């Protein structure tokens, strides 16, 4: 169950829990460097909130200072609008500060999941963050498109676009058919990309063993929860340009040599005929 609850926009004051801080409490983000951050009120890896657009939900973040000196931190939010009771808090040594905040489901937000985070930074520039998962109420729709498929060298690039209202974790299958049969067949596998609603991501599929000489048709198929499925194709021609360029260069060189030889033959004078026509025989006999 979500710890977030509907609340007015005005947050309560920061609660400082003095005394020795016991280890092994709520999961903390980056407990090194003397201080850590975690959701208040229990063992939660992230903040969770749900409500229709326009709803204000309240939660709290705990900043635990295990060091022997005080630390001053500043808080901010990413994603949905977040308002903190105090944007800057001084946490005494060996003390935990619980800072309330209000997260608002944006007006006009499409139904489905929206991502954000609570970010805490100290005076030395070190920061910690806790994910925020916000679900806007309303009908849900799962939709995913596969776009801009291109074969470039030893990889296949493509775009995945989440056009629905729910976060999707897609799976991908790849098949390529050449002139003499199938040259690539990869069954469905889950991708590492998690797509929130409205997100577009450019991905690459490696193909190190592609043909050196072939004409192929590549087909990608993507699926996800909720019956989502889409396919897209691209064509590619593989030509070994290195050896081919060498052969073309050799052929061009041979043609130039042959052309020069022909020109020399055409320009050569008939010296034998000229000698016969100019030769005079002296016999000493008057005509």
C-alpha cells in the first residue's frame, strides 16, 4: 500500500529524531559519506503515489546523518510537481530528519505511470536520490510502436515509442532473410529499456556475423504486456567494397594501357613505303 496520502498543499514541519541512529532501518540511498536518504515510514525502495489529475498527495523523505558533525542538505524534485516543507535542512550529528513533501498529479496528465525522483544534495556537491512512481487515474492503454529501422554496418538501429499510458518493458525478436535463405533468427528476449508513457528511445541490435555479399530483408517484432505487438522492416545490400574496388582499379588500369597502345599503332608512319618511293638507281646510261 502506498504511503502517500491525500493532503492539503501545506506540509508539516520537519521532524528531527535525535539520538543514536540505528543501522538496518529503511533502505537508504548511498549510505556512504556519513548520510543517506530513504522514504520515511517503512522499508520502501521508492515513493509510490496514485490519484486522479489535480490530486495532492503527501509523503516524507528521511535524511539520516550518521556522522559526528551536522550536515546541511537541499532538496528538489524531478518529474511531477513536488513541494517540500523545507527546501534546505540542517541535520545534526547522529540524527534523522523526516521532511514532508507534497506531490501533485498534474492537471491533464494522461492516465498511467509517470516517473520522477526526490533528490538531496549536500554542500560538497554529493547527491542522493529516491525514485518516485506516480500513477494518474483513468483508463489505461498499452501501445508501442517500432520505427526508423535501419541496417548500418554491423548493427541494426531502431526506435521504440511508448504511445500508451502505462510503463512497458518490451521484448524483441529479429529475423533477416537473404537471397539463399535465413541469415539471422533471434527469438524474443526482454530488453533492458523500460519505457514510461510518451518516451522514445533509440536502440541498437549488434550483428557481427552479417553476410559479406547478400541482399537481405530484416524484420523486427516487438511485444509487451497488455497484448502490445508491432513489426517493422528494412532492406540492406551487402557488397565487399574492398576487393571489388581493387578489381575495378585493376580493370581500369588495363583499359588505359590498352588504349595507349592503340593510339601508338595508329600514329606510327609507314617508313618502309617512303623509302621505296624516294630510292633512285644510278646506272650511267642516258635515257
